[in-house]
C-alpha cells in the first residue's frame, strides 16, 4: 500500500510483456491449425503480419525467424500428408521443402539479421564473414518441429507407452520457447553479450567532437557518392548488399561507429541495422552532409 491507501501495482519490464505477447501467437496457431485447409498466400501473409508485429514489439528478429521456421516446417509436414497418391520420388520431402521455402523466402525482408563472424585463425589477420543469423535460426526452428515427433515417440517408449495430453505440442513449444528466450536475452545483438546497443542522433557540432576520437569508425553510406567528411574511414554505397562488405566494418562490435549520408534518412536506417548487427555504440549525423555544410563545415 502507498501513502494514499492505494494498492501498488507490480512493475513489469516492457521486454517481458513483449515476449509474453509474442509467445502466445505460436500457441494459438498450433491449436487453431486444424482450421487451415491449405498452405496458401494468406497463410504466408498472416505469418508475415505476426512477424512484423513481433519485431515492432521489440522481439529480436532472430527469435522471430526461429518461430517462422517452425511455422513453415509444420505447414510443410501437414500439407505433405494431404497428397495421398505418390507422383514423384521423395514426394513428401519435396512438398515439405517447397512449402518451407515459399513461406520463408517472402518473409525474409521482415526478419533478416546479418552480422559479422570473425575467424581469427584463418590467414595472418583473420577473416570476417557475413552471416545471416535469421536464416540459421529459421532452419533451427524447422529442425525442432521436424524432430519433435521422433522425440515424442522416444519419450513415449521410455514411459512404456504412456502419453500425456498434447505431448507433441508441449515438447515443440517448450523447445521453441526455451530457445527463443535464450536468443532474446543472451544472443540479442548477435555477437555481443549486450542486450541492446545505443544510437545517438547528433548535431554537426556534436558529431564533429565525436569523430575527433581516433577510436570512432567514420562511415559514409550515401548512394551515389556525393563527397565525404574529412577523416572518413570507409564508404559503402551498396548497403543493401552489406554482406559483401563485412570485412570493411570493425571486427570488434564494441568499436563506436559514426555514420552519415546526404540527408540523414539513409543513415538513420543503417544505424538501426548496425545496432542489430551487434555494434554497441552508433552515432548518426542528424541531417547528414546537408546539415554539415549548412553549419559552415566543408565536404571534400
């Protein structure tokens, strides 16, 4: 009770609330799956809406990919049983793969999370590869769903034929939820152990002070090239294909990155991408090179 006599309410962390909302969706989907008559574009759109909503709620894209992969695999396995007559060799496997891919590929733009993987033992200075963590996560989600029937059968044999109600559903959901929570709280931001990075939008005055620090990596991502701020470390004009340029970014995700473009719109989006890739401190020039020049500073 507080001084006014009113009952205090327990404070709940927003991230926990978001997780609860998101994890309810797969549970409802599994229990309502019997009402679905076929794998169709509407199913994919529905999954996409759920994925976009989860991302908006703050759930890691890698976690979203995990559940989308599980959803796609369950749809594939279910749909493969509808076609009773065998027309081609390995028909069920082919159907599962087609349904899985036609679900994952259209949704990929929603939950793609690309990050750096640095292998220090290759070559003299090591090699950095671009890894799509979401693809790996969706495959893992599919694998969980695919292997759950076998795991359920093993448990039933171990318990001498005894089956608990909804045993397969419980096993699948338990594995998915446990792994999803581990990803959300332990592997968020991909390689770093930090749950969230930070982005600061700076004025030209503030930005100039920041980039004077030698440890800050200055990145120009404007397309097409229209000049640069003095001291720029790297220019990436093809950010949509960033996986080709991962070796140009700092290998250490604790390295601060200052990013800019012409107007500030593109750099704002890239700053979010860098945060999701695991970089812990990102500075974004508000207004881009336009505001830099308007403040009396030069573009070279």
